[in-house]
C-alpha cells in the first residue's frame, strides 16, 4: 500500500507539471511558426495557437511511464501506446485536414494494442445485474470504444476551456469510480488523466492561450476509453461522459453522416449584437449540445461553458453512484 501511495503522488505531480511547464515553450514555438487559428467567439481578431497535443501526450506518457516503473502493469503500457497512437492520428489531422472517415477508422487501429496485450476482461459488468459474458463480441466493443471516446471529446472541443475542463471532471469521476470498485492499481493509473487535463485547462480556459487541437482531444479521449476497458468500468465511464456522448449523437443524427465539423456549412450558433452566443435559425445547421443550451436565449461563452461543466458534474456524480451499485446484485 505505501508503494501505491508514493507512486500515485509522484505520477500526479509529474503529470501536472510536465504539461504546465512545457506549454509556454510550445506556445512560443507554435507562434513562431504561425500555427494559429482565429478564435471565432471573440469580437476582436484574436489568434490562438494550436495544437496543444504535444504537451498533453508528454504529460500522459511521462506520468504513466513513472507508474510503470513502480507497478509493472501491462495495462499501463496499453494506456500509453493507445494514447500515443491517438495523438499521432490527431496530429496528422491538425497539420492536414482529412476526410470525416479518417479519425474513426484510424482510431480503430489505435485500439488494437489493448487486444494484443490482452489487457481486457471480456465480461461486461453492469450495476445490479452483474456481468455478461461476451468473449467474441467484446472485441468489437474495444474496437468501437476508442473511436467513440476519442471523437466524443473532439466533438465537444468547441469553446474555450470546455474540452479540458470537461475531461478534468470526467477523468476524476472515473478515477473515483475505480477506487469505489476497489480496482486500485487501475484507479491510480487513471489519476494522471485528470491532472494532465487540469494543467492544460490553466492555459485553455477563457481567454484561451492555446487550443488542444485534434491531437490533444483524441489523446484525452483515447486514454479515457482505454482506462475504462482495462479497468472493466465501461458503464461507469460512459455515464461520466454522457453530455459529450449526447452532443456527438445529436450532431451525427442531424447531419446523418460522418463528417468533419469544418466541412459543415450551416453553423449551429452565431452571435447577437453584444457578441453573445445564440442558437442559429439555419435549418441546415446541425443540432449540438451548445445549440440546445442556447435554446432559452443568448449566453456568453463563459456561461455556456459553465452550463456544460454543471452537466459534467451531474453525470460524473451519477457515474460514481453507479460504481457503488456495481457491488450490489439482485
């Protein structure tokens, strides 16, 4: 037990400061090479550098590598490899806009190390009802889950601070759920995710100094999905991620095809005279979580972000309650 405590403390410190310290240098590098995009929700012509993925994956890899030195768990290797592959896939899309098919298909490849390393339990655990044995079908669950969690976090990265703030809440909720389920070593391996996201949020919050880009969002999502699989906490993880999942479902159901957000002509939100966000009346625009939040009237970018964080806290609380129910059987 003392070794677990020491390793968890060290990995969390490493996770936070690897990101927090590296971002200023990354911002300078991206600025020097003119790798910036316009912040569309600011009245002024403000350019924000991207991607922040290199700092995010640095924090993930060094913290998980630190844990591996202590725990020697193959599951940690699966987390590192899958997160790195997802980062590389996102980085390709950051540098060259690919078709809507690219990320979902490529992320299925990122899920393969989980299978090859055998770091999964083919019994899917449900609260109250126990486990369902689906040995062959579960391989499909693994292949689908990483693209889903990766693209789900990517799809909610629409406002300053939202993706990193949401990931902080969801990541810590999943960690608490794993502790409740007494899966202590995977819970410790999950802790760096929240600290990496929190460190990045310090620079990503309003007004953003850096955007995560596809590389950062996919790394976040892939790490989250991998932890859910190796920790046998898929249901708990899905509940904690529910607002982002709903956002993706609304978007896909309205556009009826897999497509990049940048390729959508109709915009779900626009701005009023005070440059507050408001839901658009464009019938061709996709339905999104932000658009639903704005259905009651215009809000500032910060107010919309806080509304999303409240939903994340609610779903995170439900996920923790679900983890308690995992030990109860009818």
